[in-house]
């Protein structure tokens, strides 16, 4: 029984705490999560051997053992807290919590990420050092306040009314506290250890549903002090923006709409204005910092651009109406353009995130929320850039992509083709295009190497991928394969876009084919060819699995619809392809992505789309002759059999295991093995030997690795 004076004091405190469930201003210490330290796999992490790479329990146990060895602690000091196998790529993710004397250290956690076959590729730990755990004193583990008193201490600290009697039920290590009038449901509790600096504090872990928020409070068993509180509601302010509909290209006829809280919580769990727990009241946040920069210089540093003033609102209401009858540099249009650029850049951040461009994949965020990758690199976006200082800064836009950990820079310029002028930042298609460069540059070759799309062909594909996202996200809800779509009509002020042809499945409307690479190397022209091919693939995949309204794509990654799955295979393809890919390599990477993600469901749809535009199975590099061949299982013609002849060059050491043991006619049906006169006689023989010898590669649907190996061997031999 508690001292009545305690309850009288508590009730006196609560007399002014009305209404009971209103959001309050009581400040309690936040939850302290120590920074996770990456473990160098090449030095400090043992090899993992898993007999069954599909068994998450076996993988978790092996990862636990390796983690224990790496940290030089016993396995009984580690508990698997969560493990799953990703449905998007098959990677495994195992999370652990540290145990001290059998009790969880609530903020001592670790995670091990593994490839589908069980090889670890990143490991992070915030475990308490063994020097701290070994000095954890016996007195610190002694009994203190009971769990019901801990609940009363929590209520007192929040100024909440409570009953004079609480009921406690215990089930092993779990406790249930009922009777607290401020809680929406019974309070779940358990004993935990909380690390704070070099100190370990035994605590009561309280899970308290207050209705308007849900708090996880940690109360010191020894003193009753609230040592940390985590707010599970991710409570942040509502926000409202007057902007172009994210799934329209531009504000034709001044069309803008009010968007309220348009973020996706899977991709932006704290909304768009919170960075490292602090909410901003301007057009900056975790993913994007947007500003007008008409007086900028090319020598500006990121810090200088981040220091620019930008539209702000205490209520996070940004409602600047566009007026196309006024110049782009009109003050209202300036603020509206910054707002639209901020919204569009965040929209596509969230879209890319849900399709695999996450923290671990080197995306752009100032705070990676403990999810891996290098942080501090949200996109710094400016519009009206250098309008007053550089007359060449017109009629364009660009995106600078450094390595992971350094911010991307997006610059949008004023277009003076029309009178009055128009702002590229009001054209969603242009914003999506530029943000797309960040995606393709970071994923191709990995986040640490931003130089993998620098050749005319790979750089051209970079332009094509960027156009693609503008197309995919702004196609109308009623679109069909007969729908043609332009880009940039708003900034040009006419019926024609910025590309030579609209994107179309009609060869009459858009005649682009692979063979045009013979005569063009300009990256935007190359990009049009690539995007046209992908547009064909998009609609073929929609024919297989149906159409999802583009407005639902960000949340529709698991919808099974053709355009959602298309986005998945294109982004996964970027991860698959090598540095500086060719059209053929990028095509094969997409086909491999379909095989990995969807079991080859779209194999024929993809092949048919590429073949229609000249990038069929037997397409070759220079001189870039069109080829319309598709696999036999997709309706293609069965190739004639090729007979092997003796090789004229001795195989290198690399070729010996694959080709040296067999000769004679190839029995493999794959087109590269039956290409007849389409390869030189020497290379033809080399391929025939490989195909006859290699049971893994010899099938009609080689993966990209096999094709690459064959090409490598041929290059050495021929």
C-alpha cells in the first residue's frame, strides 16, 4: 500500500493537466541509441558457412556465432531479436540484442546483413564494451522499486492522473499493469538494462499507449528516475503544400493542388521536415533542402547553399499560387517553384526508396536513421540558379552525383523560351529526370564509385533512365499502350516536348531503334533510344500483369501489377549491371532482375520489347545492327546447329576449366552457342566448346554472369 501523501501530491499535480489526452509540453529525456559501429568483414568477422541458405533460422544462428567471435563475447550474451529474408532480392537481415546476466540491453543492438547464399555484406553493432559489462556491480542488480511504482513515477513525470491502486500480473519475465486511467490499454512491462555513456542502468521498460501517442519509457529501478523515453508515434507536424499534382508534369493553366502530408512513412518515417529528431519549419528536411539561388556562383560550397534563406512557415503551410502570366522571377512564383521542387524531389525519393534505393543502397539522406550506408548527403536543390550572375544558366537543369556520404546537388534553371519566362522547378518531369540521375549514378557500380555512367553509351542510358521516371510517374491513370507522352512541354510553351519524338509504342510516331547508335553519340539522343526501348518493355509487362494507377505506385511495389514490377526490375537491373554498361549488358541485367525477383515471369515480355527496337538476342556491339531475335520459348525461330572446329589459339588458364576438355558439336540451344556465322570462326569454335562443356551455362536462359564469362573467354581467345 502506498503512502496516501504520495497520491495526494500526484493528484494535486494532475489538477492542472486538463484535458487529459491533450498533447503536452512536458519534456522528458529522449531515447539514447549509441551510434552503430561498422565491423570490417575482411579483418574482424569470421567466415560464415550455411548449409541451407534459405533457412533463416540456420542463417541467424551462424550470424550470431560469427558476431560473438568478432566481438569476443559468448553466444549466450547475444539474442536474435528479429530476422527476415527480403522478398525483394532474397537478402537476409538478422538483428540482435545484447544480454547482460540474461537481461536485454535495450539499446545494445547489432545487425548482420547477408546475401541470399548466406555471405555477410555488412555488420553493425552498438553493443556495450566488455569492459563495461564486466564491471557491472552486484549492487546495481539489487532490487529497487516495483513495477507499479515505476508506472506512478512515469505518470508523475508527465503530469498524468492515476488511480490509487494499480493491478500487477506477472508471467515469467513479463508484467502487465492495469488500472492506469491515462493508458488506452494495459501497460506492458519488463526488466531491461539501459546503457548511458559508460554506465549500465537496470530499468523498468514500460510500453504506454496514451491514445494521442505511444511512449516506451525506461524508469531506473534503483532511483525511479526516467532515464529515457522513445515516442513510437513518430509524432511530427502536419504539413501542407500548394504544388503540381505529383503525377502530372506541370501547372498547365495554373493547375496546382493542395497536398497534405504527402510523404510515405516507409520511406520517410519522420515526414519531410525532421532531421535527426529536430523539426524544421522551412523547405528543408531529411531528404531534400530546397532554396532559390538567383545570386549564386559556381564556386558555392554545399554549406553556403544550405545557409540560403528559404520559404518558412511555423504551421508548415506553403501555399504560393503559380501565375503563368507573370515572369518566373516574380516573388510569388519564386516561392512556389521552391515549394514544388521540394515536393517533387521528396515524392521521387519516397518512390525510389520503396523500390530498393534505400540507405544501404547509397541513397540521399542527411540522416540514415541507423539503417546503414553513409549519411549526411541529402539532396541540396536550388532553382532560379545563378539567374542574376550567369546568363548561360538558362533552359536546362543538372544533377551532380558524388559518392555516397556527400550531398547530391540539383540545379534547376529558368527557361526563357516563352514570354513570360517559366521555371524548370515547376515541371515535375524535369525534377524527376534530374533526381533519376542520382539513382542511376549511385546504383551503377555502387555508391562509392560515381564514375560508372561516363561513356557516351552508358551516359546516354543515364539520360534515358531519367526520362523514364518522368514518364512512369506522370502517365495518366487512363493510359494504355497507345498513349504517347512528351517531356518538357511546359517550359517550352508549346505542343512539342524537349525530345525528338514523344515516347510511344508506335514505330511511326517514334522510329528509334538500336542501329541509330551507329550515327549518334550525344548522350541525350542515346538516352531517347534507350528510354524508347524501356517504354516498349513497360507496356509488355503491363499486358502480362495489368496496370496500376501511377498515383499508387509508391505504395504498390508488392501489387503484382506490370508497371510496378517494371520499376522493380529496372532498379534491380541497375544494381546488377557492371560499371559503364553497354545497351546489351543493361538489357541482360534487367532480364536477370526479372529472373531473381519474379522467377522469369516477364522474360518474354522483356525480350519482345527490346527486340522490337533492334536489341534482340543476337544484337551485337559496333556496328550496332538491328536484331529482332527472341528466345524460342517466346515464339522465336529455332536456330541452326553449329559444329565446332579446332581452336586456333591455346586457351588461357582462365579458359581451361570450361573449354579444354570437350570439343565437337554444341548441344546447347542458347543463341550464343548456335550463332553460326555471326561470330568469327575462332570465337565461334571457342563458344561451341564452352557450351558443350558447361552444364550450368548450357541452357536457353543464361544469366548475365554466364554470358559475361563467355564473352571474357572469347575476348582472350579471339
